[in-house]
């Protein structure tokens, strides 16, 4: 492998984070034609932004590409057959944003337990109204999808004295000090029936699309809260809205949605028992720099023939 493999960066040329790539050879663009003159030389594709069609076109135009990296952790909008079926490794940004998402999940739990919405409403009305709040210690959190984000959630809620359950395709062989009990996907409803808070952190795959729908919501306690920090379509949003309107569950805190941005007039905007984050729970002031620094570490591994981190199981989609 050459000392400095050429990287095709799918991004706008004026993106400020691109300055961090000045030490390595790269070509930046948002159209296939911008990469064509160097197509035979490219060894790496870095998908910083842009569509799946652009990524596919650039990938097919680069016969010697040996590694593809995605800035994002979620890959449901990027995978295409030629990449999935190839021997080219795909890596992603798993872990870069997990801490902030774990904090958001904890904040959402506290939002409902302490009824911050009611406090804010009373403050705005100038109303002095005392009421009882809940402690979260001893309450049960169920995590749907126990990957890196799920572990970030578990770390924080476990530290608060909460009981933690987790749904995972394959439970670990060794005991996990953060998790009281593991459940398999077929046992989803059994787990949900035990939870005061449910945190969805699963990737979007054909198996997880609308995993949280009528049966799952019916299995939840009427006092339970649903929190989604994974992918929007894992939750059947129209079914969730109906359950929230009917008070089948206590509430929901959502960072992701089936359709983004949420269209004007969508009934979810007006629900008092919903806390909405516009898909920015992981947007810390340094999140883009962190994503770029992670790629540069990966690039050093690639250049030095060292194992890459975050290799995706492409056929599974995560």
C-alpha cells in the first residue's frame, strides 16, 4: 500500500471541517465528474455528506477503492447492492456520537420523571403550583438495540440506580455489569411490559422497521415513556401518535422521526405528552470535528495496514 492513499471525499468544498484533511491527499466534490480524472487512483471513499446515488456512482467509478467510510453511524440510507456484495470494507461513525445520545436519553427520563414541562408551563404563566415528582432510582429502563448507543444509555441510567434490561440479537456470553437481564428480539413484548422507560437505539434494517408498533405499544405500561434515539422508522409513528392521543402510554421523547423534517400540520407537533428534538441530540459543538478526527485515525490504520475500527456487517446493515 502506498504511504498516502488517495481519498475521495463526498462533501461540499466549503465545509470548514475539510481543512483537517489537508495533511492527506484527497479530492473533494459533490458530483461524479469532479472525481473522474483521479478515478483510477482512489483507494478510499469518505462519505461525509451527499446521497446514496452519489456514493454509488463514485464507488462504481473507482475500480481500485479498498475502503469506504461513512461519517454517520446509521447506514440504512447509504447501502447499495454493489457495495454490500463487494469485498470492500465499510466502516462508520459508531461511537463518535453515542455519549451525547446517552445523555439525551437520561435527560428525557428526567424530563418526564420531574415533569419539567409542567414546571415550564407554570413558570410562563406565573403560577406557583407545587406537585409531586418521581425518583428514577429503582425504575426500569428497557433498551431496544444494545449496541454502542445502547451501552452509552445503560452506563448513565445504571449510575442513577435504575434497573436496566436490554434487547439484543445475541446476548453476550459473559455477564454485563450494566444489564440486569437480556432479551431476544422474539421476547420484545415481554421486556416492554416490565419497563417504565423504553429507549429505542436499534439500527434500521428490514427486521427492525416498525418494530415498535401496535403490539409493542400495547405491551407497554400506560405509565411508560418511549424514547427514540436510534432511527425514526423503527417506530411506527402514526400508531405511536394514536397511542399518545389515547394516553395508552404516558409519553414519548423523540430525536428521530419517520419523515424529517416533521411536516407542518403533523399532529405530533401539538401533543402535550411528546418531547421533540429535531434530530440534533448528538450535535455537540465539536461533533463534526470529532467525526473528522475519527476518520483521520481510521486513515492512519488503513495506511499502516492495521485493522480498521467499526467494520460494518454489510448484509445485516450495521
